C-alpha cells in the first residue's frame, strides 16, 4: 500500500539548546488544496491513479470543451499512449451508449477538446477513463460535477468497469488534497473495511456499478 502506513504520522525533534520541539515534514505530507472546495465549471473533473508496486500517486484535472459543428476529440496536456487509450475508451463508450445518457445534444455534432492537467507531474500514471466520460457528459449537459468530487476507476467500451488499482494510496492522496467525495467502482467495495479510519473520516465514498451509474451519480442526476 505504499505510503499509506504513514497516514496521520508526525515527526519532530527537540532542540537541545532551546528545549523547543520542532516539526519535520516528510514527502508523504503534501500541501493541501489541489482539489478546491468551490464549484467547478461544467466539463472539469478531478481524478487520480496510483502504481501499487511503489505507492506513487498522481492527481489529474480533466478539462473538456465542446465546439459545435465538428466531431471527434483531441487530447492535449499529455501525449502518452495510456492517456490516449483512456480517452479513446471513454469516447468509444459514449458513442455507443450516448442514447442511454439522455443527453439532447448529439455527440457526433461536437468537437471535444480535452486537456489533461497533471497536477503532480506523475507522467507514468494515467487518468481514469471513467473520469473522461463524466467530464464529457458534464460539458454536454452544461452541468458541473459536485464540488470536491473525485472519480476513480476505469471503464470498458462495452459498458463494464475495472477495479481501481492502488485504491488506498489514491484515497489517501486525494483526501490530503481536499477531496470530499470519491466515486469508485463497486468492484473495490471489499477493500473499504481495511482502510484507515483517518481516511474514511475525511471523505465520503460512493460506488458505481457501470459507466452510466458513474455519470449519473457524479452529476447528481
């Protein structure tokens, strides 16, 4: 679980000359504030991912703009193959299941410009494909995701979901950075009982069973 063992741990030393205790920061104790408490514009979604082999985490902000009259999508901010594949998976899912989401605007009648903002320079990690899908529907409905919400997990073109890898590390990272609510695949439900209470006390965790469920819950529909 990587750095999860150091949650809510504080280090200090006592200066022999003055007798004063001084706190010492560690890399696991990051500055808060990457995920704002204020409402976000439609099309903006926060997500995170982790490498369970080393505990490295990354937080991303996805920003989607829809331009009427075009078609397809373009991704900026990252040229990595995994990021392009995540965006492609989300787009292909939406094209196939658009009629299930009750969005009046036609997807094929808009050019989607997707910007990936890597907030922690986690180049080796990939944003959630579920978050890409939520961001697109958010901008097309002109309906924002609730403030402080983070979307985790991946989806498939056929409408399935994949469990979030490194869930504990992802939750720790976003909780430290201001997240108040996190949506995760129901496939991760069995891991919740093993999470530290310090994490569970900071965020509300919701589950989604499929991509449509993730979109509806993220947008409060």
